[in-house]
């Protein structure tokens, strides 16, 4: 078999989530291009088993060890290797059978497997933005040293990347990350005090996992994306701007030194950026719905309200501070996001607690991996305490 027809073997970390399931749809649509080498889940054993029987990976990992027996009982007869525990995530990404690692798991849990994959010189299709928020400097440096591409899956970053293809030698003046503004766009603090979890979970344009949907409502998601963009594209903080664009048709914009602006557009559908990262540098024909200009006679733009949506301002502050500041912010946000989803705190407390943790957590200016790990634990503990106080 020559290289041009060789299938790309993909490890999907977090295959049972929103991005993971859509990645499997992409594989299903292009069986001649992709095959699945590894599937992993946290605890959703039933879906993991079903996916494994459908896609026949070499190996699966269920992180939650209490689910291991069930997964193993179902899959050994299909000749699929099964492992449990989070350390296994780091081991499976190193396997010879893997050509590309799609990090579609949520949160800080993505950091260690991503580092392991980079060290094993596996190209990364990166959905798990939290990894670059927590330790962007370390991760991007390691990726450079190992000559490992970090291919963005996040729609805005995929848009920027697509605008940059063919322009890598041309300096960028600035980028605009577009933001839908989420379900609470235009609201002021007095109104946000009363919003419910159900309202926050109703995103106007995208269907996503619960954590990122709440992050979108609180503009934390855009803040995380500002930090993600810095490390993916090696930008200075002042080169990164956010513009609210409620229709989510322009996915982001790159402005070059001559003032020319390139934008990438399309209907809001994550399958396209997922497929682009999986197939890069190729584009693959597909049957996804197409955009029609006349369905959207007006595309509009607004300034982001950083006074009301504190998290966006906090992300820029974290970039200014550097070191472990963004790691502390991310850890606090993982706790406050969940606490809000469980109705333990009100919506505005998310930003307030995140701020307090970022300001008071031990700060290390030039962190090593252990400093990030320590910062994450300390910030989580502080945030938990503040959640209890504010409950
Ligand atoms: P989901 O919550 O839908 O899925 C998360 C996946 O990760 C599931 O497979 C879950 O397993 C697994 N998982 C959860 N916790 C852990 C853990 N501690 N260790 C290992 N695996 C774990 O998330 P999304 O698909 O929405 O998001 C995934 C990532 O992609 C996030 O970083 C998000 O910011 C990013 N992203 C998502 C977009 C979207 O449209 N959804 C858009 C852009 C970026 P289980 O099912 O067993 O719980
Ligand atoms: Mg995004």
C-alpha cells in the first residue's frame, strides 16, 4: 500500500463527548481516509462499548476504574484491548498504531496525555483548549522542539489557521476572534443575577458539552480562546482582539501587515473544523449543509462587554501576568462552572470566584510542569472553599 492511500489512524481521547462523537461521524463519512486506533471515555461505558463495536479500534480506555469490568467483558471477544485509569491515557497515545491524537476530552485532564503524545511525536488535533490555557508556554515549546504540529479544532482557531495557510511567512498584524455572545448577550449584571442553569445551557448557535456551554454563557470560553490563540499562533497579547458576532458565520479573522483581512466563514458546525484538522493539509468533499447568503441578509458585530462578563477581562489579565496565572484561572473556572451547573452558586459568582482565586493563588513566574500541577491543586481547593462560602 503506498502512502497516498494509507488510512490515518486516529486516537480519539474523549470519544463519548460532543466533539468525540462528531469526530466519529467524520470517520464514518470517510472510511477510505481514516480508521480509529484508540477510543477513550471517562465513565460512559455503554457508549464507549457501542462505539468500539462499531469502529473496531485496537484499544479503548475507560478512565473510571469501576466501569472497567463491564467494558472488558463486552469487548474482549471483539479482540479489542481494554485499559482503565488516567495513566493509561498517556500510554495509549504513544502506540505505534496511532498517527494522530484528537484531544476531545474536557478540562485539565487533557494536559498529561497531550504532553505524552507530543513526546511520542504524534501530531495533535487539539480540541482540548484547557491544555493550552493551563500550560501553553510549556506545551507549545515542547511541540516546537519535537516538531509536532498542534492542529486546532476549536472553530475560531481552525478559522485563523485556515486563513494563515499559504501565509506562514507573512507577519500577522492582529487577529479577531469572533464570539456569539452566548445566551446572555446584552444583559447587565442585575439581570444575570437571576439566570438559571437551564437558560445558560441553551446556546443560540452551537450544541456542545455542558462545560463549554456554560463557559460560552459566561464568556470564559472566549477568554480561554484568547489564551489558546496566543500559544497556537505565537501572538503578542495586544494582537488578539475579540469581536461579538451573534450569527456565528464568520468564525474568525486574520489581519496581515498590509491591512488585508482574511475571514473564514460557514454554518456553525464543528464537523468541518474537526475534519479539517484530521485531514490537514487536505480538504475532503462532504455532505455537510452549505451556507446561503440570502438566509443571512445581515451579519452584525458588537463590542464585547468585559465589565459585565468579568471572565474575558480576567483572561487578558492572566496573559499579562503570565506564569501560572492562567492555570489558576482555569482551575478555578472548572470548579465554579461545575458548581453553577449543580446550582450551588449563582451565575455572577463564577467570575467573582475565578478572580479571587487568580489574585490569591501562589504565583510562579517561570513554571515547570510540577508548578502547574501544584497551582492547579491549590486553585481548585481555594475555589471549592469559596463555593462553600458563597453557597
Ligand atoms: P463533553 O463534555 O461533551 O465530552 C467530554 C469527553 O471527555 C467525554 O468523552 C468524557 O467522557 C471525557 N472526559 C470527561 N472528563 C474526563 C476526565 N477527567 N478524564 C478523561 N476523560 C474525560 O465535551 P466537549 O466535546 O464539548 O468538549 C471537549 C473539548 O473540546 C473541551 O476542551 C472543549 O472546550 C473543546 N471544544 C468543544 C467544542 C464543542 O462544540 N463541543 C467546540 C470547541 C472546543 P464521559 O462521556 O465518559 O464523561
Ligand atoms: Mg470556539
